[in-house]
C-alpha cells in the first residue's frame, strides 16, 4: 500500500510529480477553474463569514452530542427499515459489506463515490472475494480504469485531461468509436455504466450527511449515478464515518448550500438524494434492503481529543485542497494518502498515527489559504502546526498514536542550540558580530537551501549597531 | 502629546538584523519621519517563529520569553515583517497559555503592529521624489492572512505619484518560503518560487517588493539562481528611497 510513510517517500513522490511539466500545466488550469467557480459562488466575504459561522456551529453542536445523536440516528434508521452496522476499523467494515453481499448472493456491485470506502480499501477487498465492482461516478470510473486511487476527494480524476481519458476509454471500450470530445466521452461512459446499473446485484454508496431526527441518509451528486446505484439494484449498502451525523433536518440546507458552493461553486447539485428506507410494499422501485455501515476507524479517538476534535467538523467539500498552493503544484497522488491536501495533512496523521502520516504535515507552508476557505471554519493551519508539535514535543497526555516519535536527536539538538543563543542577548550579539565580521567567509553552499537558491550573505553590520544609534539604548 | 508618548519600539526581526539591516534602518527612518521616536532594544533577537513552526514550542517559548523582557515598557511594538508581527500577535498568547508570562504576552500581542499598518494608521504622508517605476508587491501570506495588512501597504504605495503597482497572476498564492519548509521540502518550495517568479516576470514590473524579509530572501535567491536580474526590495527600503 502507498502509505504516507517516511519523509523520503513523500519527498520522492513530490519530486516525481514535479517532474511532469505538461500534467502540471493542465492541472493548474483545472484548479484555477475550480477556484474561480467557488469565488463566483461566494463573492461576499461578510456573507461567507456569516454562513460559515452558522455551518460551523451546526457541526460543532452535532459533534458535542455525538454519542447521543448516533443513538437517535440508529433508532430512527431502524424504524425506517434501514439496518445499521457498526465497524471499528477498515477490516471490520469490509467484512460487514462482504457478509451482506454474500448473504444476498451478490456477485456484482455498482458503487457511487465514497471516500470512506477508499479509506477501508473496499474495492480491493471485494475484488479478492471475487465480487466485481464498477465505479459509477464518472471521475471514479476513470481512475478505476487507470488503476489509480482518486487524486481529489471531490474530483477524483481532476489530474487527467480529456486526451488521457479518451486513451483510457479506447483501451477499455474497444468496440466503441473513438472520440476526444468531452460530451462524447461522457455519453460513452454513461452507456457503458447504464448496462452495469441494470445488471448489478448491489449498490454501494457514501453519505454526505446523516440526519438523526428523521433517520435520513443524504447524498449529493451531479450525474444521477448515485441515484441509480442506490435505487436500481435490490440491495443498497451505504458506508460512512460516524462524524457525518447532524441533529435536525432544518440544519441541512445551510450545510448543503455551503458544501456545494465550496466544492464546485454550485448553489445546489443536480441531485440531492434523501434516502429514508427500502422499497415499501406499495412502491414499484427502490432496493429491497438498505444497510448503513458506520465506520469509526479512529474517529472516536479524535473526537475525544479536545485539541483536534474540530477536525471532524469537515464536510469533505475539498475547498481547502483546491486552494492549497502545495496541492496545485503536485496533485493528490504525491501525498500518498487517501485524503490529500490540507485536510489530509490534518486527518491522516491522526488516523494513521504520526509515524505513518506525520510527514504529511511537512507538505505545508502554513500559508493559511485553506483556513480562509474552509466552510466550517476548521483552523487547518493552526492544527497542522499543532500536529508538528505533537510529533516532536507532544502534550504529556497526547492521545495521538506515535506522539513524539518524529523527534530526531540531531534536529532537536539544533533547535536547542538555536534557543541557547537566541534566548540570551549576549550570546546573540556575539553571534551577530561573528557572522557580520566573517561574512566574506560565509559558505556559498548551504545544503537544501542552495540547491535551488543563492545563499544569502550576512550584512556588513547587523541592525543592532545602527539601531542603537538611531534609537535609544535601554 | 509629549515627546514621551511618541516613543515606540522597533522589533527588527532576526532575518533583517543579520541579512537586511538596510530594511530595518529604513523602517526606523520612516517611523521617525512619521513623528515617532523609535527605540531599538539591544536585547532583542527573534520572535521564535522558526522553532514554533517546526513543532519545537519549548525552544520557541524560551526565545520569545527573552523578547518579553526586551520590550517590557507599555509602548507599541512595530515590526517590519508581517510574519513576525503575526507570530507575536496571533501565536504568543497561545504559546504562553498557562505560563507565568501569559498576561504579559497577551498585552504585548495587543500592542504589536506590522510596519505598514502602523505607518498607514499614523497617517504618514509620503512625498514621492523618485523617477517613475513599475513595481509588483508580493503579498506575503502573513501580510494577507496573519496580520491582514496588505491594504495598508497598498495605500502607502498609492501615495507615491511615480509608482505604478502591478498585480501578478495568482497573487494570492504562497511563494513557497514557509520557514523551514524551504529546506524540508526544498524541491517543492523551489517549484512554488518558480511559479511566483514567472508570474512576476510576466508583468512588466521593474522591481519586486514585499512586507516580508523571508519571502524576499527566498525569491531573490531563486531569481539569482535562475539568472533573472529583477531587483528585490523590502517595502520599507523602497518607501524610504522614494521620499528621502
Ligand atoms: S477541511 Fe474544510 S475546506 Fe477542507 S474539505 Fe473539510 S470542510 Fe472542506
């Protein structure tokens, strides 16, 4: 598996991504387009601030009462005829899904977009068990054909241009006439997928929001494929994280509104699915069984941590990713994680532990762009920075897996030396004098800095000396 | 107002101190021109940000604590760097949470200002004496998001009749400096610098300015390595040069 892993592998992936100049140009244009759409959909800063304060409050309220809301949700769902399953980790979640499929005798699955199933590696698990899975979302379908993981949580194939998609389609749909035109490609995928919908024994989907009050699964999408995968096959299995619950139905519109505006710049998506149960006796269509798998996978632990619980407010809009200056340079695969970009740098180290995911926090300049656009006001840069501290200098009671494990003796020693000088005025003055006096001997090479940039030169006189004359000594 | 009330502190920042003292001098002169009496405590060194952003909070606190002592009087602290001003203003209170110096850190945070912001608020009037020139102002992320002081810098530049200010593409985007990021993710940092440099060079700007010495150091170093000759300057230096 492609674990975020050590710094070297992250650096290696980053280097590889940086080397692909034509891909990067396409990608830049695609990202600029997404940013422009979001900007057009949320043009007024004050208005955005108000909307996001409301959305953040709704999410915070729900998280503050998470256990209670989950209990309510379970009761309501069961009353509606939706069967609820709890999974502690990825393995358990996949086992539950497989078991449900086996019991129904299902051999083929059509799947709507779900990042949580990426998190559990569901497609691989199904494949190993001999169940055929086809992704129904166009973007997901493209990356599935390419044998790649999604590179973005909302737009999984954003890194591919239409020529690449056309080549993929040609290789996989040889009986169809080749086209490079976007409409033609979409039509082609639709035709292929339609047949799959009709044949599938089961549909698997993600969930955007769970409404405790009504026991409703809410799913937004633009292509109608989600609607088909959740209603055409006789069995529908939804899988999602436990944090997606909100209390009331009337809290949904403000969240949906910000989710779609932040993600794609749309005031609303083409389809908003409210799934409130299986086919009733007098209904002609819909699945006969609906199941919901609620996945923990570290979320309860994150929820219990007062410092990082806000992470779970995330509604997976991808806006932080779209506005990240690092992501726009390298794309999602360079992160090597399920969730890329700022939310990935925040979530993955908590989910996987700092040893496995901590290096992701280094793929961030703390520029703050993500924090500015997050529709639920997660203080992403502050929390990412806090994670760095947890890696090298953890809280005494830090519940984060592998807290403190990223502390390296050499680096720690350098910082201690730095503090020993910079915290003592006399030593610092001595250093300044030394550096300025020996400036002509200053090295022209300074490791990683001068691999790309010329070395800075110490000044002939540091500011303290003229500063003392111009200002007043004290 | 008495002369005493016109006294202010200047926090020069470690980068400016050792690498760009002329920017610090220009800041001192601009403040004097605005009618203040800048004090430069000799015991100052660094705001602690490099260690803070690397996770070494203990070390960051030790260094920040020394500054608390150096800027003890109840005077405004003016910083010719948005990132250091932002560090003091936004992060010191949390850095000292639960420590004996917490109240002191909060008080200092509340009286800390970025240079352009301070000059702008003080109503400094700039009489342009320079030749006409086109410049690009690089908005550092800390000026844009930590201290929210880019508008102040722009207002100061607008006063200069001979200066035309151009906005490069993707002006809102980080230049890739990010302190130790520039070393830990050096290739990525350079790629970001290249995007920034290309965008600036694509304008017809004759000079690149910024409110942050860190970004300038990084961009200047990258431009030089690429063989581009665009001059790079701290905004304080530029402003002083125009009116001196
Ligand atoms: S962290 Fe915020 S901006 Fe990023 S995906 Fe989640 S909700 Fe969207």
